């Protein structure tokens, strides 16, 4: 074969390979994202942006061998050893998965210290501490502490305190264990914050009650109610503080809370980071969909869960718009992902989320699935850059910011981040140029 013929043959072979295998090459460069992805500009307007997170895999809880139709997942918790615990409000059970998300066992029989059966159908929250389960048994108005065989050694019911009236049943929905083994519990019918109990179940105090702004209208309403009959008071709407919906604790002991709001446009104070004294260190930072919330429609943000990752990033689950918002430790917007829908990567009834490293796990009660989301190359560049800034590695951070700009030339976070790095490095002209941009 002549040299010319060999070159022609090679050219035909390359062309043939390009025709036969174009899809594989394209798939390796980008992932299919089944939801709109955006960031915010300086005017707090949403602008198109690459996806910061993508769906990695889905766990189908129906494969655990539970009778079809009885399962309704309600909460998820990652233990210190990496095991995953899933609460099933429908079947009244707890499922345990290993660190690779492989099913291990089901706890479906619960009993008290005397061997009497305990039902936990309708339970909405659980946590794990020192080899024991803590279950917010919502429908039965109690908290159970059990071993991994379902044997309860502590049952907490409505505390005997004059701060709770006779009409309050204490429907406990969420629990967590804080410092000194104190148990914090949220009750859907209690509006004074979380109830705090010691390790023996004795009630101590309330924690994290939201501040109600004292307005002229509120004061007049209070005065008027003093002259109402009991029947009139029952029919009259009473202004009460907002109710906590969920919480989580970071490695430094700060408790992050999310709460209901009477107005969708009220985006300040929806997420708080409380120190031991109950003081909010966020000081009313804004979280959620800024544009939609300001339109004050019924599609605004209402957070139902929060997960603080090991490096301080904050994942928030929006139950109304059915998506996850991710923020840096200093409350900077990083990504929003998920949407309403049946498709993989979307949600029908998201109820809880948990974090494992950078990954975010979301529980869908309607589909009984756990969807695992992981950072894209763009999202990882942003996270790596922010981590380097926190450690004072500004030159390395610049490389990651520049990498992020190759995905999104309009990335506000990257440009501002570069300006901060140049400022620390003493290159003030470059810093000023970034901040002007």
C-alpha cells in the first residue's frame, strides 16, 4: 500500500469512529440536568448558570422487602460511623443501611421496658446517639429512646409546665442530641421554640423561640382580647410566634433552625444559627428564592429541613418549590437543584435531607426514594476555591476561581472571590478591577 493510500485509509477510519461513537464522547463531558439552574446577580435577579450539583444515584426503599403500599419515608439520619437510618412513618419501622447504602436490617417491633408493644406509625423524626435511637413519635405525642432491637428505656411525653396550656398535646416532630446529652425536640403545636430535656427525660427549658415584632396592630389586638369572652377568643385569630420545622447541629455546637413563615415574602430570619445562649449569629441573612419570594406568591420558599455539612456548608430543603439550596459557611449562595416532577433528579414530596461529605441525600415520601446529589466540576471548583480562601491559600484559590470561570464567565462568586484573593495578596489594582466587574 502506498503512503498516500495509507493516509486516506487512516482518515476514513477516524471519520468512521467519529460517526459510530459520538454519543459516548458527549456523555462523558456533560450530565443531563432535569431542572433549571441559576445564580443571582448583583440585583438579586436569577440568571442562567451551569449546574452546581447533579443527580448521582437513586435508592429505592421498596427493595427493602416492606409490604407494598404501607411505606411512607419521613426522615433520614447519618450516624457517626457512616450508617444511614431511615424512618418509615407508614409502616412504623426504621431501616438501617451501611456506608455503601446497602440494606442491613429493619427494626419494626418496638416495646417498652415491661415488654408492652409500642407503635410508631406516623413518626416524623429520628436521630441516633451513643448506639440508641431517638424517635419523635408524632401521632402518639411522645419521644422514644430505644436500642437497635426496638427496646425502649425512656419515653418522654408532654412536660408538666405552666408554659403549655391544656389544649397543647405536644406532637413531637423532630429530635436532636446536643451538648451534655441534652435532647432538643420540636413539636408542631408548640410555638415557643424547641423543648429541651436532660438525658433522663426531665424538661429543662425552651430554646430558640423566634422573636415576634411588636407592632401597633399586635398591641391593639392583645388589648382587645383582654375584654373578650372565652367563646370570642376561640373564634378570634391569635397572632403567635412562628413554629420551628426542623434543625441540625454543626461540629461547633451551633444549632441551625428553619421555621414556618406566615408570608412567603419574609425571607429574612427563616434560617438561623443559634449559639448556646440562643442568639442568632446569622442576623437575618436572606435564604431561598429571592425573586419569587418578593412577589409574595404561594410558590415562595418554605424550608422544611436543614443539613450542615462537615465543612460548614448549609443545605436547605424547600418543600414548596421542591428544590435544595446550598450555601457556603458565610451564607453565600452556591447552587440550587431539583424541581417538582417524577423524573430522576426531581421530587414529588420531598420531606428530609442529609449530607455525606459534599453529597446531599434527599428523601421523597411519595416515591419512597433517596436521591443522592453530588457536585459537578463547576460546583466542585467553587467549593475548592472557597476552602482555599478559608485556609489562606489565596494563590491556589485563584486557580480554582479561574477554573470556575471556564464553566461560567459570569460567575459572580468567582469574580468576587478573585477580588478577595488579590486583595489579600496585595495586588490592589487587580482586586479593584474584579470588584468593579
